[in-house]
């Protein structure tokens, strides 16, 4: 697929009608994406991701807990591929793992992210799916985990990208195919400005 941006209009219209803007550049879509979920919309978003990455050979879908799990599961369902989610807390049952540090913009702190070594395999092509792309820190953490396992990120899909926080620019400059269903150019004065 090309890098030309095409907004996914059903999502854009839903953000217009139900999205809320908070001080500090925060967009709330918790009535349909990352707290209360609209399963029909989520399935439509998954279909759009599958369409945009149709030219990729994908062995597995990866995300990071917890808001990326719902779209990732549905993408995996459509692709008939396994889905793995990186954990933000080391489980007591996990001994052999890949681990990295991620800084959270929303929570303003760093945390460890880990994934069992048995779920990232050498030479796998892995598609990363998440809800938001801001500074790209979660994506960089996933890149670290995938690289540690000798696998490769073959694409990255985000429900919403905040272009003013530069994560998308950084990831595209690294050579990744980044597909964002809606891109927000600004959230100044609590007004949502969409990329044209």
C-alpha cells in the first residue's frame, strides 16, 4: 500500500461526534475505542487494517496491553494468525522473556514491557497494531522486543495518530509502513483539527 494518507471516514465522523479533547493534547475516545468498545466499529477498523496491509506476508500480530488488544485480536481473527500482546508487568509465571523500557506519554512515567521468548520467533513477519500513535514510544518498545527475537516488523497500524507529537514521522523515517486510520494535526484550545 502507498504512504498516502486516506482517513477512514466512519472513524473520523465518530471522533467528530463523540471524541473529547482534554488539556495537554489528550484526545478521549473512551466511549467507543479504549474503555467502552463498539465491537461493530472495531471489526470495521480491523477490516480496514487488513486491507491496508494486504500486500504483506504476516505471520503474527503483536500489540501492547491493554487498549491495543481489541483491534489486534480482530485483525488476527481476519488474518487467521496468532496475536501476542506485550505485558506491562512481568508475570510470576514468565521466566524466559524479552524485556525493554517504554515511556508513557499519558502516564508520564517509564515502565518495563516484556514478552515470552516462545512467542517471538526468528524470521517471523509481525504486524503491530495499537490504538494511539503519539511520540512512538510504545512502537519503539515493540520494535525492540521483535528485534530481540530475531523477527521483523512488517507494518504498523494505528487507530489514531497525533501528528503533532512526531511519532509517525520518526517511524516512517525508519522505513516502516505506518497506516493510521485517522490523523489529528492539532488539539489546541480543546479543538480537534484533523489532517486534511
